[in-house]
C-alpha cells in the first residue's frame, strides 16, 4: 500500500499522542477509587497474595481451599502490583497504571504488526491500533477482569516475530522471541492464554512450504512448549486434586447464547456482558456496547469496514486475514444456532469443557478486523471516487 508523504517526526508525534491519550483514558476512570479487578487482595496486599499463590492449598479462604490458577498472577500482573505497593504508590494509581499498560501494549502491538505487514497508511494504521486497544472485549473487562484481556493485548506481539521471521533473519531467533513473549501472557486462565496463540498458528499455516517455514515452526513449537511449563505443571496439580467446578458453573448453552455472527463480528460475544447482577449489568461497559443503539452502530461499522478491507484485492496477506476471520467466526458462533449447534454444545460440555467460554478466541478475529480496518480506511476514498465517477453527470 502506498504510504502517505508524512514526515517521520509527525508520524511519531501522532503515535505518541495516541498512546498518551490511552493512558489518560485509563486514569480518568473514577480517580481515587479502587475496584475489585480480578482479585481485590492482589490490589490491597500483593506480597501476601503472591506468597499464597506459591502453594496449592490456601487456608485463609473458604475454610481452606485449593486455589484456582492463583499461580497465574506470579507474572506479569502480580509483580507489577508488588512494585507499585513497595514504592508506596496509591492503590488506585497502581490499578490505573496496569490498565494503561494493557491499553498501550495492545495499541503498540497492532500498530507494529500493521507496519510490518504494510497494511493501510500510517494514519489508518494508527486508527486501527486505537480501535484494537479499545475493542469491546477490552472495554468490557478492563475494570472487572482485566487479566483476561492481557492475552488479547499481547497476541499481536506474539505474532510479530513470526511475521518477520517468515521473510528475513534467523528463524530460530524470531521463533524463540515469539515464545518468550508468550511466556509473558500469564496463566490466570488457560483457555485465554491458549487463545492468544491462534493468530500465530494461522500465520505459520498460511506460509509457503519450505525450509524457512519448517525451521520457524519447529523452533516456535519447542519454545512455546518450554514457555508453558511454568503454568502447565501447576495446572496439572490443580486438575488432579481440585473439585470439578466446571460441572456446576455456566453451560455451553449459556456461553453460546449470545454468540451470533453479528455479535461475534462486533466483538460482543462474552455472555457475562449480557447478564445482570442484582438487577444491574454485571459489566456496565459490556452491556452498553452490546445493547445501546449508537454503540451497536459504531461497532458494526468497524466490523463492516474490517471485512471490506480484507476483501479488497490490494490488501496484503488476504489469505491469512480470511483464515483468521473464518476461524474466529466458526469457533465462537458454531454453537449458537444452526444444525451444528447441538453437537458443538455437547462437545463444549464434554471433552472441550475447558474451552466452553468460546469468546476467549477473540484475538484471532479482532486482529484480522483491525488490520482490515486499516486497509479499508486507506482505500475507501479511492473506492468512493471510482464509484462517483461512474455516476452519470446528470444525476450528480
């Protein structure tokens, strides 16, 4: 795509300003107040919480309990709060700083990925990166469950070294860099952690066969397996001794009840955003994005432009983007309705119960939509002018 004649200093200034705006957005949310984001005890006393997370058994809650993936906070969320607490930074400031970090990481990752792929123009890439950082999934969970959006934020970064390694450089170095970034995802939720890998898997699958792809894939698989050991081993202990709570929480009928294709494309596929608590929305931002007419139109417009951008012939990596869109839609929407809904729900309540919350596959779809948005905004003026030129002069 032909880039705009924009001086580098201007481009860097706009990009920096967008990042600052995202930080400011995080800090203006109820300043001075702490919310129960994921784990309140992590916010209030991170040292004690992290100390308890080193052991499977926690005698301090529920008359004693096996902790549910508490070890996942050992990195990176836990140390972030621990450093803030040690520096005697107010708790609400540390919490908002974590939110700001999440937004900036998502924004910068998508921006770097769009640059590497050459999709869109510098201006449209910036718009797409902001849209990715402020996607409905992130805005819905930023206050109540921000750690589930952390894998989402890191997914472009996991993909980026593989994009570079498939074209140039040492495949081993790029593959291991991607695996190292995957180790930074954390492991509070195994399904969300695995979901961050989907874009990278599809990227490797869409490459042309040859020695470079083979080396890149082999080293990446080995690196990811090694990077996963720090959370897989405790997870096996938990699975061996923990009460089978998955049998008594939400069913696949619940998790797929809102995953229609339009909702999936808009990014509002998380059933919790639709569920009330004491007569009020559990997640106010998620409820607004899912139901308010103006936000419905805005999210639909972003999704529509994303689809348009991936459809135009000038879009780089159309096959990868098409595969990503199709994979995301199939994973999240297959159990909602239609002839496959019953068998899919049976699988999600049976052998695939750990992946019952299908909305955790969101990164693979949202990266494709964001990149398509960058391309669509770049070519839209050309398409409009071409269409206008075909209108008879008498009708103008």
